[in-house]
C-alpha cells in the first residue's frame, strides 16, 4: 500500500490531480484508494457535465436556505455563493480543471469550490445528498430541454403549414394498405403530420407539471435534520411544488420515463414521415424532389441521389425507443430508494433529447426545400379506380342500400380491369348495364376535384375545410 499521504483538494494544483489519485469527499471510512478501473467505470463526469448550470443554481438556493435556517452564518453563505459563481465562470469559459477522480459533476463542483474558498466550502453539502441534488438537476434540465424541443416542433409545424398553404391545389392519392384508395389534397396529408405533432407537444406539456416538483431537502433518502424551508428553495428555483416523500423523491424517475415515452412517440411520427419521403422521392412514385443539399450520392453509381436524411431519422427512431426501454428496464428491479443504477438515466435522456432535436431541426429545413411534383401526383390521384367509392355513393343517393351499391360498383371495376379501361372512360350506356339507377349526372361524380370537394365535413379533405384548418393552426402556432 502506498505510504503517500492523501492529498487535500486545496493543495493539489489542477495538473497534478489528473496524474495522482486524490482524496475523495467520502474517503474517511476507506483504507484503500479507489481502483483506477472502478474510478472510470463509475464516473458520470463525461456526460453529467452538462448539468453544471443547474447544479450550481441548486447549490446557491440550498445555501440561501441554510442561511435562512440559521445553519450557515451570512459570511459563510456569501463566501460559498461567491465561490460557486467563480466555479461557474471557470466552467463557462472552458478553464475548469476537471479530474478523473471527481466521479461526477456534483463532486467536481464541490471539490473546486473548496479549492477556491477553503474549508468553508465544505459547509455547502450540509443537509444535502447527491441523491436529492441529482434528482433536482435532472428535473431542471428536462424542464428547459422540453421547452426547447417544444419550440423546435412548433417551427417544424410551421414549415409543414407553409408547404400546405403553398400547395392547396395539389391532389394526390390517399392510401390504405399502400394501395390507392381515394383522392386527397396534398395539403391535407401534410396537415395530418401537423396534428400528430400537436399531440406530441401536448404529451410534452403534460409531463411538465410532474417535472415541476422540487426534491431538494430529501437528503440521501430520509429527509434532513436541518429545517430548511423547502418551499423557499422551490420558489428560488422556479418550482411550483415540493416533493412530499423523501424516499420517493430520490428514487423517482417516472418523469424521465414519461419524457422518453413522449419523445419516442414523436420519433415514431417523424419515422412515418421518413418512410413516406423515401417512397415519394423514389422514381417509382416521383411525388416529391428532396433538396439536393439534403441528399447524398453513391461512391460507385454516378446517377444516385439518396434520401439519407429521412433514412437516418427513421433509423434514429430505434435509438430513442431503446433509451425508453433501457430506462424502464433499469427502474423495474430497483428497491427503494436511491441506487447507483439510476445514474444510467442521464445518457438515455441526453441522447434522446439530442437525437430528437437534431431530427426535428433537419426536417424543418428539409421540408422548407421540398419540391412537389404536381403532375405525377395528379396522374396517380386520377387512376387506380380511386373514384369507385364516389360511384357507389351516387347509387346510395339514388336509393340503393350501400352494401348493394358497393357490390355493383365492385363488378363494374372488375369489368374495367378485364378490359383495361379506367372508370372515367365509361359512357352512361356502359354504366347502365350494371344498374338502371345510373343517370346522366353519374358521369359528373367521376372527377377527382368533385370527390375532394364532397368531403366537406369537419376533418374532411375538401379544400374549404383544409384551408380553414390551416388558418386555425397558423393562429395557434403564431
Ligand atoms: N452520479 C450520480 C448519479 O448520477 C449522483 C448520485 C450519486 N449518489 C451516490 N450516493 N453515489 O446518479
């Protein structure tokens, strides 16, 4: 065993710290140094650094509450708050001396605080544990991160709305089972995604009140002996409530699972759009042209223009689902209260938020640059017997039960298929061989425009309805 005296944080210059093992804040009951491999295995510093701003904010609030509770004299509290400001400035400026033995961002900040202001810095952790501290930091981080994603989703919705407005007269075939079904407005199709994203925002907003609960004061698990005013801390940090059970407060990550679930559903929507963009930009469909700047070529085939962005968004969806499943699996076997397993929450959350942010951002720009191939869409929208339902509905208006009308038009389509003819090539005489209820006006229902205009109820694809919904959504997103 080394005879070297353990070094104090204060006497060790930053460079030397990275070379030699240093004393830990919790090293009192240990005889041996932490194993090097364990040090790096247990460290969360590489990823929880991004919490530093929240950690320092939380520490300042905690320090003020300690002063208010007469646990810290004013002199000590101001020294600590000043020191925390210096630590923040160092990290902001990228000159903070991180050390591998810091273990996590909470320890790094406290270690540096004591280096900067001396042993009085050691009073900060009175009545606090990293367990309530980290719960606080993640809640604060997620609150801000969700706010940012909400804003980005809104921008994306606006890009979709702009394209919808610009292409109000473009028709396309609507599909079920990826078979041409009935004609719809391209704008109606785009608005379907705006509605999905509206629900995604709703789910994120729903998660906010459960994030907005302040856990500090729960200590390691049981609460603390110092009667800090938790409501005061909550007010300082902009929370509307405080947690009501200390055991729950340090072990609860429901809010993280909720956020990951909301992000997973959002990614699922982006992935469905991806699938459509990949199909639509293929030569088989040729409904849209993706902007060149958002595609890549082939290293071998000179003619290729590949839809990599939609493919990657589709691919990254699995990654976000993975984070949700990983967190739920981490949580399912944990006894109360804090367990180190919980440290695994952060990479899942951070990567999911980074992935969603990047995907939404790149899609906003891609959608802005999308070129719509009107003729190809129109051609597809008027073939494939997509007007068959119009003809069946015509017979219904003439008094035929729908089931019977469906059967009649089905036979008619079958006959057209056999003779390789389209519905619109039929004459009235042709129609009347299938039903004597067909009259001259039957031919009038066989237009794509008419089919669209008749879908005039709320939620239908009639231009008037789509235009009205665009207006409502534009107002909502303004
Ligand atoms: N790095 C830890 C985490 O992210 C902080 C809490 C550690 N607490 C403890 N008692 N080891 O969860």
